[in-house]
C-alpha cells in the first residue's frame, strides 16, 4: 500500500494544528514553513480536511484553521480518506480469471489485508499519536 504525498502532508498539518491548538486559529503559512510544504498545495489539502469536518476554516485577515473535532475523534483513517478517498480493496481477480481457485483465494487475502489496514488506521487517533513517545 502506498499513501500519497498529499496524505502525508495532511497528517502533518492536522498534527501541527493539534499541537498548537491552544494558540487558537493556525495560519496555513506557519504549517507550510514548519514542514517545507508549498503553500498553494497545502491550502488545497487543508480545504479537503475542512470538507471532511476534520478542520474548520476562518476566512479573512485573522483567518486560518482549527480542529473541527476533538483529537480523540480524529483517526488516521479519517485523514487518509479525506484526501485520497475511501480505502477499498477489490482486485476482482476471481471475476477476471473465471473463478479459478487461486484468484478467489488471492481476492480473499487482499480483502483481509485492506480490512486490517483500515482497522489499524481507524484505531490510530490523533490524541494517542500526540502522546506517543519517540
């Protein structure tokens, strides 16, 4: 499985906002500078997170971003799917190979792997990651 660069930036952005939430509204420029992310690229990612209700945005000269919900309610799966879309797993090999045993078994293994990956990402809450030891 490969996660996009956009997803990585989204995780960093949510983490940054969570770490600095006591400061109130966080400027996108601060996040971009902290992680060397192109600002225009970051703004598109932040808007995807806003649409998914992970973040809130405030427009205007004192505008910026804040969390849309508590860190214990935001999972890595939420962030991943906000940016890259639903994490699904269907190879459809059995259909293509006309039900051959090997292809059916392969489809089952692939589906199990996706289900387990979704579960791991869903259990990984931002609040726990903020408290993780290095």
